[in-house]
């Protein structure tokens, strides 16, 4: 027979646990500007739990797929500019996939340590109107455990 704690005890225990999001950066801003030639510059600003801010920049040729990649590159650059301990992150790529009438942005990031690499995958359902934000969030989803220090070394 399994005994369960009363609901108020379980609730108190859940509230006293640290939330996993404490060490994760938050998206403070995403700026995107389009040049007359059709290229796009993307700037991602992250705020960290310790109060610091970091920025990353990316550029694309104006195609939606290139803009997704540029947003992910800007996110990785902002992470590497911040206080995160892991500096071994490299963007492998991004992909937009239609699933169930929604646009899902998938980001693949490699984490390499001592010659070994571990792929990290993140995804987010993004509205068509804001693919760039979707690519930023998918990239953060891919690396959040590494940033928090909860992922082991590559196998």
C-alpha cells in the first residue's frame, strides 16, 4: 500500500523546492531590422538571474529560414556573452516544420567537450508572424539544462 501525504503537505513541499528556471536567462528583447537590400539584422538581449544582461547579433539574407538561423545564432552569441559557464555551444541549425496546423521551430545545438559532441534539441510552437522569437525560444529550450548546469558531460 502506498501512503500519500495530505494535499497541504505536498503543496508546501512543492513550494519549497527551487524552481528549475532560476538559472535560466530570460529574453529581454529581440530587435529585428530590415535593410533596403532585403537582409535582416537581429539582436537578442538576455537577462540573467544575477542581474547581468548579454547581447548577441545575427544577420540573414531575408529568407524566413535564414532569419530563423540568424535568430538562433544571435541567441547562442548572447548566451556565450553572458555568465553561463559552458562555452562549448555551437549552432547546428534550425528547421521550421508544419505540424497540426502550427509552425514548430526546431533548433539543434552541439555541445562539445574534450573532442566529444552531444546534440541538444529544442523546439517551440511559433506563430507565423513571429518566427524570429520562435527560433530564439527554441534555441534557449535546447540549451537550458546546460546553462543551469544540470546536464552531464557529452557521452
